[in-house]
C-alpha cells in the first residue's frame, strides 16, 4: 500500500531557486536560495527533522 508522505517542487526564478514542500505534518512551506545546493540542503534538513520526529505506524 502506498501513502502520501510529501511533495517537493523545484522552480527556478530569474535570480534564485525556489523549493516548495508540502506534507501532512508540516503543511506547505517554501525555501529560497541563490543556488540549488543551498536550497536542497534546507529541504533535506527540514524533511529529516520532520520524519525523525514523526510517530511510527
């Protein structure tokens, strides 16, 4: 059985990169940065904290 965990979108703007993350526990949030590495690091850190603190089923 599959269940929704999260959705991640990466969008490139004229001056920066935007990541939009959506999950049931954290809702919708956005991260911006000048390069992909910094934005991806922000997304990874946030999701790691969210999933480590989530109750196991």
